[in-house]
C-alpha cells in the first residue's frame, strides 16, 4: 500500500500559508460531520466571517470538540496561529459555503 504522507508534507511546505487557509490539505480532504455544526459553532463562525476577526478560532475549536469533532485536521487548523482569513475552509464548512 502506498503512503501519501509525503505528499501532505510537500503540499504544506510549498504552498503559501493563505492557500492552506482557504483550501486546507488538497491531498487529503477532511470529512465534516453536520452534527458538529451546533448553534454555538455556527454563531462563532458567522461572527468571524462577518467581522473578519478570527481571534476566536481557538474557541471555535473548543466548540467543535464539544460537539464531538475528532478531526485532527479541523482542530489543529482552528488552534493554529494562522493566518486566518475570510474564506477559511473550516469556517466555510460550518457556514455551508463550500
């Protein structure tokens, strides 16, 4: 079986950070469960999207985790220092913009 871990590392290493912010890992799409889209997660994502202030991303990670999110990609992205911008793939998944 072929392991694609090298492709993921190469992908992140050679893309500008803003591309990873908008598209995530293009070699390994992340599944997003609708059950993680709670009213709290939706409200946080909406507020960040409208204000373009993404300082609440770690709080969003906590809300998603409380909703049962166990996706390392989603949680690590929310807890990363960014940059976070409008078009963030996690925020867009919550707001059903993708």
